[in-house]
C-alpha cells in the first residue's frame, strides 16, 4: 500500500469539507427556526447571533459608578468630590477592606440571579457575564494570580446538593477567568446549615451566621489578598462573617465582589 492509497484525493476532501460546512449552516438555521434565540430576561426574539440579552433590557441595567464609598462600595451623591468613605464606614468600618458590585440589585439582574440561584438555570450566565464585563475588565488590571486568591462564598453541603450548583463559584469564574489554581473552591467552608438569609432581618441575619464559616487550610490564605465572591450584597452579614474567618486564618486582606448590591443595606 502506497502513501497515496492511505489519504483521500484532494478533491474528495474538499468536497467533504464543503458538504460539512453547508450541513452545519443548515443545522444552525433549523435550530434557530425551532429554538429561536431569545433574550435571557424578557424572552423577546434576538436578531443578532451571539446576542444573549436585548438592548431594551440592557438599557435598564443601572451600573454602579463613582462617586462610591471607597470602602463598602455604596453609591454616593455626586458632590464633585469623587470616591470617599460613607458615614456608615466612618462610624463602623466593615471587617473587609473594600467591596465592589457591578450593578444595582433590581430587574433584570435580580431576575437573572434568582433563576441562577434557585432554579439552577445556567443559561443566565452569558447575560450576567455581559452585564459584569466592565467590572471584569477593571479587575483584570488589578488581579495578581501569583499572590492573590479567589474564594466563592460556600454553601452547606446539603443545600449545595439541593440546589445543584453554587452560584458564587460560577460567578467567581466569570469575574476571574484567568484565576486558574488561584481559585480556591474548598478552602472556606460553612460549618452549619443556617437559615436562608432572605427570611431574616438585619439583627437576625447576624445571629444566624455568627461563627458559621471556617477555613480548612489556613496556609492557603496566609498572607494573601483574598477576593471573596458572592452574588448579592444585601446587609453585608454573609461576606462579613466569611471575612472574619479568613482574617482569623491570617489572610492579609479581604476584598468583596458581587454582581449586584441592594441600594441601602444597613
């Protein structure tokens, strides 16, 4: 058998490639006819390939931008003074060094996060990634994989099994696509199955989560700057308790990142 016998003639290969290209385009066209692309929020048909959220929904997203509190990240009245500490942080500084969120917690973002968190609907992730993109670009300039570590807020194992995913982990991968081994999935753990925070007020939230978190491997966070990722900053109780556990394990500092935040959370 010669080498020519082993390989298909060039004309046959070209024909196969042409046929496969036509078949792929036909299959995509049929798929879009049967399952048209729809906005992840309002479900309206989308005209552009690769688009995941319509322009109308995207226009309703309210981004957080300066002036912000330089510690907790809340929006401040625009007095021309730029970012500075808010009254809350001056009176009672948070446990963490600073917090940042991409947007206000309201529709359509609240709907996307609710679907991800409680319905395990990962189809919302591309839309959330598009919304998070400005903050992701900003973080890419700051994040140092050699020294920094990324930690998602953990779920108790029973709740993780019930939900089927940890939304904070999925969002951490969007915030830091370049993290690699700097993303620590099992370092921070939830020691007990606490009540859902959404059912509680501020004081009850603090009691519910007191000493609920621990660090499995303190060496993994010792001397490191930690980027702690969650979906929403509401009262700040969850990220504060996580920060206490990380700082007790000798982390250098904790920076909190969320997709959204409630406008007034204290």
